[in-house]
C-alpha cells in the first residue's frame, strides 16, 4: 500500500496547475462559476457523490448577492473563460456551492472539511516583480484577485479529495468536502448552513493559509475571529446647478464624506478591539452638479459579538446623523455578517497530536494572538458545536510576498502539500480520536 506521502508527492505538479489556473481566473464572491464547474468535474471524475447549487445553498439566506445583470454577465464571462457547460446550470444565478461526499461503507463519524473559492474585489498588481505577473498567472479578471489564498484553499480541497479517494479502503465513516462561495464579505456560509449542509457533520475542520503565521507553523484551533457586520448605505439627495442654485441641492456626496470620517472614529471600546472600515465611497455624477447620490460600503468589527453589535449601532447613528446634516435620505442594506467562535478543545487537541506525530511542521500551537480577521466558517462551526459536534479552524503558516488583501499578495505554494497531508491524516486516523 502506498503511504500518504507518496500520494501527496505524486500530486505536486497538479496542485501548482490548479492553483495557478484558479488564480489566473479569479472570481469574486457568488461569481465563482468557472471555478465551481472545474471543481465539480474533478470531484465527479474522482467518484464523489455531489450536491450542487440550490441543493447546498439556501437562496433566501444568501447575503450580499450581486445584482441580476452582474450575475448574468459574469456567468457569460466564465463560459468564455472555460467554465464547463455541463455543470453551469447548477450554479447559474449565484449558487456556486459544492458538497462532495464519500461514504466509505464502514461505520464511523461524518467528518467535514470546508474550503472557500472566492476572490477579493481588488486589482492585481501588474508590477514585473510580482511573481504571478512574472510567471503569467496573474488575474485576467479586472477587479478580482485571489489576495487571500482561496485559490490555494480550493486546490487543497481538490488535493485532499484526490488522496482520500485513493486511500478510501483505509477510511471509515463519511467524508464531506464543502466548497463554499463568497467568504469575503462573510456572505456565503450562512446560506449553506441554512440549507443543512453541516447538520450531520460531527467533526468539522475549516482552514486558512497564511494570515501572518510564519512558514512551518501550524495553528490547530484559531480563535481570534472578529465578529463583523457588512453594510451598504445609499444616500439620495437632490441635484442642482452648482453655480446658479447650489442652495437648492441636497448634497449626498458631503453626507457620505462626513459619515466616512465620523465612522472611522468609532473604534474606541473598553471591551477590546473594535474596527470600522469604509472600503468604498462612490458619489456624484458630474463636476458642476450638486451630487444627488452616494454609496458607502462599510464594515464594523469587534472582538466579541457584543462589541461589534455596539459599534454597528453607533455606526447607524452616525450615518443617520450625517444624512440629517445635509437633508438627504439614507438607506442601509445588510450585506454580510459573521460572529466570533471558539473551536472545541478535544478536536484541537487531536489535531495538535496528529500534527506533532507527522513531524512536518516546525512549530505546532493551539492558538495564536494575532491581527485578526473575520470568517463565516464560524457560522458552520457554531452549528456543528450546537449539535454536539467538534469543530476547529486550522491555519497553515506560510511565507507571503505581501499582506492579505494587498495587490501584491502571493503565497509560497509549498504550504499546499503540507495542508493536504495534515487534513488527510485527520481523516485516516480519526479512529484515534478519543472524543469529548
Ligand atoms: O470579513 C471578511 O470579509 C472576511 C475576511 N476574512 C479573512 O480575511 C480571513 C482571515 C481570518 N483570519 C485572518 C487573519 C489575518 C488575515 C486574514 C484572516 C476578512 O477578515 O476581511
């Protein structure tokens, strides 16, 4: 019988091909049409039972969905870029989720692994010293870039699927591989949870590459998630001749600008870390027109759900106040939300022990105090834990060319085989898990 390490070594060239292909054709949240069809084809070819699209995504629980025109346009774009027509109908309209199941036929628990597939709304650097540019796999989609390593996560999911299928005689129980859309903006997980995707999962593991953790280090139970709320605000004013009748206008641009500055001042909280970011401000239509429209894309975050909720409520007051100052209307839309969550210690202990035994990581720790992000995998974790299951969030440290969400982000691809090795080991050795 071939050992795991040989299965993983044999995969190396394909891991790089997959990762660079997904990177080149980066697709933002809910628009992962090409990526999802290729993932579905590969999982189907491997022999997994597939549940796709509406069977794993609750239409009404989707948050921050792009408008219909964008969905249609991006689906056409994906087909031009090699999305597989035989799979696209499942994902059409913003349903790019996949759950692949392997029933081993032997008794044992249901293990769930979650990876995400979406890119960020960001233009990739065109600088010659940016490796994806130099090696010809930088994003060809304007405004979409894999700057948070989800191209790597999707690849790890496919690599894991490949080795687990090859070693299925040594597995017991059920393996569920979850490929999630729209993690950025914390929009996608809830729709999968509402559809029941993790309801039968007893041991759940979500992953991330990088996040500032050094190469070779493994964080077995990351718990530094900020609770977060994402909102869009549309200000509607009244246009007017900027020279002749400015007093007849109601300036939406000034309301948005005023709100932006005040929002960034809301980060004082005795409960701990609080954050506000206005990531997008669009306003106005012409130089000599009092701006009658403005859009803000905003997020609040907090170290606890309570801190985030309080910052969010304060943000709503600031927005209403700024609108009142200029006599404009404001409309707030909720675009995404995620809570903080703590992994279950027995599962963290098991991951720690398995990682130590593997000996491929230079350092293995339970958790790490670090600059935190948010994650909607917490929504899946929460559900699994509420139903009595085990859940954790594992971070694979690796060298980065630049920070996450930066136009020059890139990660050292050598992290991918190590991640697959650990996750496959958790599945292969799950009978050693002592339980809670
Ligand atoms: O809120 C979001 O949109 C999700 C997004 N998620 C991540 O970036 C993943 C992530 C989780 N923890 C960390 C820590 C550092 C970088 C990235 C992360 C974020 O925090 O902006």
